[in-house]
C-alpha cells in the first residue's frame, strides 16, 4: 500500500511539470503575438512538438536519455527564437549510452529556471551552460547561469516538485545540490542508474 501511494504521488508530481512549464511559455508567447506574428507562429509549432512529447512521453515511467536530450535541445531552440538579445547557451553532451532509461522531464526544470531567473532578467551578457555526462551507470546533469544579484528568488513549485520526485524515484541513489557564487547559480543533479 505504501508503494502504491508513492507511485500515485509520483504520477501526480510528474503531471504537474507539464502545466508549470507550458504556463510559463504561453505567457511568454502572449507578448510576442502582436510584435512578430511570424516568429510567434514558429514558436507555437515548436511548442506543440514539445507538448506532444510532454503529454505522451512525459506520462511514462521512463524514457531514454536521448529523448530527454532532444527535448532539452528543443527547449533551447525555442528560447533562442523568442529572444531579441544576444544570449550564450551551451549544451555539452558526453553520453556513452543514450538508451539509458530515466524518469521523463527530470532535467527541464533546472534548464527552465536558468532561463527564467537568468536570461529573462538580464539585459546583457546572459549565459546558460548545460552539461550532461554519463559514466557507466551514473548520469550527471549540471546547469550554470548568471543572474541579477539584486533579484531575490524563493524556491518555487518546480524545484520542490523535482526534489520530491527524486526522493520517490531515486531515493538514496541521487544527489542534488545548488550553489550561488557572486552572480552565478549552479544546480547539479547526479543519478546512479
């Protein structure tokens, strides 16, 4: 019964990732519709591809690492299309086995936060560095971004959701750490699969 309760809670948390992500993106698209309708159309198509993944793959217990990598690339491309400022985004992937199975939509919260609290707030020199490295059965996902040191952020629903999902699905086989040094925020998640 305890196991069933944990599975139910995990599914509930997983289903919250989609609305949270898409709510933020739709708010961003709203402002673009009048400014640049052609760009808005392209963004909507890209967003629909991402929604398809979230709806169909996001409800599964596990997906391949490659599917998550593709989803993150789409997310990055979506953001590059919508910004009218110069941003530096790097996504370094060093994966030995792209068929490793992981819980879907696990990394996107960290990427989304880097854009939301860094790129969207900064006027100049915004950067997001993302890396995904696997070694045998260990996956390390790291996101580093700069932010406006004057802005204060409370931990939102996304990070709390992620932490709980990790407790339920990867208890005792994960580590998750965040740090702030000057104007650089770093989040690192490691899983032993």
